[in-house]
C-alpha cells in the first residue's frame, strides 16, 4: 500500500505544475484578448472625443460664416459693388470690412477675411487693394477647393499667410460660396473666405493625441490637415500608414496593421476623418505593470506551494494517522479511546466528531444495559401483583355476596370496579402490555368510580375522546397515574370542588392524550424536580406507579418517538400531555 504522504506530495506537485501552466496561459489570453481590447477601446473613446471637439469647431465656424453671407451688408456688397462708382465702391468695401471686423471678435480663431468677386477680383481685410492674397489663392490650398466644382463650402489644407515682413501665420481657411438670397435660383454672386488660426486646431489635436503614437487629420479629398508621426524608435513606415489610412473603407473603424492598430473616426457633414495609430510596443508598455504583476503572482504562488507542501503534508497526515489508530482501537471494542487533535481546521472537527461518536456509543451501551435492568425490575413488580390472586377474588366475591344480601348497591358497584382493576393488573406484562384506548378508558372509569365514593362530590370528570382514538393501542394502565395525581395533589388540597378534563385525539399519525385539572397547580421550583425518583417507585402495589416510572416506561417503549409534557401554573391547575405515535394492533403486541 502506498504511503499517504507520497500520494499527497505527487498530487501537490501536479497541481503546482498545472497551476503554473494555466496561469501563464491565462496571462497570455488576458493580454491578447481582454487587455489589448480594452486599451484599444480606450483609444477609440479618446479619438471619438477629439473628433467631437473638431466637429463642434467646424459646426460653429460653418454657422458663423453662414450668418455672414446672408447678412444685408454682404448681400449688398456682392450685388452692387461692380455697378457702383469708385467712391461708392470704396465706401462699400470699407463698410463691409468694418462689419466683418466687428463680427471677427465673436470667434477668437478668425484672423482675417477675403471677399472674392465672380470675376476673380479679391479683397483681403488686411490689405484691401493689394494682390498678395490673390497670388496666394493660386496655391494648392485654394485650387484644390476650386477644382471641386460641386463643392459650395469647405475647409482647405493648412497654408502660410504673411501679415508683415517678419510675421506669418499657419492658416486653415473656410471657403463658402455666396448666393443671392432674393432669387429663387440662388445664383452664386461671390465667395467669402474666412481665414482661421491653425494653432487652435493644432492644440486640440495635440492634446487628443498625447497617448497615441500617431494621428492624421484628413479631409474628404484625402488631403492631410494634421499629422503626428510615430517616433523613430518604433520603426514604422509612416508613408505606408498614410496610404493605408486613405484606402480605409467607409465601414472600417479599426484596422490591424503591421506593428500595431489603426483606428478611424469619421465626422458627418464635412467629410473629415481622424486616423490614429497605436503600436504593439506601446500597448505592451501600457500593460507592462499588469503583466509583471501577473507573472510575479504566478511565480510567487508556485514557489509558496513548493515551500509549504512538505510541512502541509506532515500537518495533514499526522492527525489522520491518529484517527486511523483510534478507529482500529474502537473497532477492537475499546470504547475508552479518544483523540486530541488541535489543527483548527476540518480535521479537528473530524476528531471532535469521532470523540462524540465514541461517547454516544458508550452512553448508548450503558443505557441499553440500564433499560434491560429496569425492565426486569418492572416485570418483577408486576409479578408481585399477581401473587395469590384467586384468594383475593374469592374474598372480594364474598364481600359482594354479603352486600347484595343486605341490599347495599354502592358496595357492590365499588367492589366490582375494584375486582376489574385487579384482573387488569394480573394481565400486565407479556403480550398484553398494550391494549386499545377504549379498554384503558373503561378501567379508568372503574378507578374513578372507586374514588368518587372516597371523595364524594369533590370532583367531576369531563370526557372528550375522539372515536378515531378509541382503537389506538397504548401501554396498559398509562393514564391512571396522572388522573390519580390530579385528584390527590391537584383537587383534594383545594377548598372547592374541581374538574378533571380527559381528551384524546388521533391526527397525522400521532395520538394526543391530555389530562387537565383546575386544582392548585405546581410551583415552578417543584415543577423542575417533579421527575425525580422517590421512594414510592420502589414500593410494590396497585397505585404506586408514579410519574418517574411512567416517564421511564414511555421512554423504554417508544424512545424519542414519544413526548410527555407537564404545564402548570400555581393556583390555576395542571395539564399533562402524552404524545405517542399511533400503534397498530399487531405492532403493539410485538413490542409489548
């Protein structure tokens, strides 16, 4: 037979190895499936937030420009400028730029305006009659917009505007075609160019891309408006990233590319899109603390298992061996054995349970021996009541004959009842220890008839016996001791007459018998010691089957299946309840 310790050692080693492998697999799965997915989701949320900020700026600028082009000042300028004389043109241009400059204070990112006539003539708010801005409009930022003939408004690519010999500004322009709002056709009568400071967009995008390796802002034509290139350490081909970003499908929001992940957020209305790039190297760096903690936890757990396994084996097996030897001793008949285990765990509970089991076996054995002795003593007492019964019967019959001869019916009835009680006492023991309740009630009536002569007009008896209970078997002479106590100890000491109530019901497999009186009751101190054995228990005779004997008799016959309960209040009476399992006749004869 293999040693228990070697078996436990092998199992612990297997568990440690399997735990290490599972922990490593879980770590890899957690990183690949859960952690990376969560970090990508976080990047998508940041990208979406940045896109919403750009969208708000775009919408605000669009509404700002729309309110300008429908204003009376700009509509008048575009409609009447070409037909006005030189002075009126000068005043009209002056008033229009004054109007625009007043509105300029509403948007901090607006740097200047340009008015473009259908003929191509252009007026710039910073230099009204200089052709500097007209020359700038030949650059790609404007030509790309102009080449899209069906485009009525839009943002251009970033470009440079010089405001002085040493002052320039990176600018992004918003161009909107001006239509005649008085005509149904709404013909184009010019263009309004709103020049915006690019730094406002740049600061917004720089803040949004702080945790990203790369970010590209593209318009609907695919032109780059902003870009943040990955660092050289990442060794990423940025040109290839731009090409991949331009080729992304409209439904794609996430694209796994070489060396990382590309995320896309598209903005409605202006056709812009933000494309971010996060390398796998950055994801690993972000998750490094979690991966390190998981790795350290796995290695530490495995090391602790290996370090603690041998002491744990001895700690577990030592009390088990104690239990093993104690059980062998108990199986050999030694019920004095016990174990002392103080491990503070389930094994200690097993030891306590084993000790309790041995104690219960020992007590049960002692109770069995005591029950056997008590049964022999009770049988001896019953045997004494059967000595020379025929002599007693003949004597009592002679008394009845003399009473009848003298016409004394009361003596005849009392002695007849007494003879029936004596006959029942002779039958006690053997196969007739159990009788139907109706027979015991009949004997009880004889007993009460005798007592009614002795204590005339001192008590009345009320009966409430269910018909279903009459055929239930009970131990012979079970009720009489409790009725006797009700008369002698409950009603006789009372100054007034009393009532004894006898009831019996059979329900749910139980027979409930109640003997209640309205006598003087029992004090609390006396009630607690009422079951103690007195000298009357040892006195043979007819009436001396007292309360302790009755309780022991019920416990002997029924064990824990029966209950005997006394409820009493001093000055208000006593109630005795006998709760027995309903016995069949053949079973009652068998246990009797």
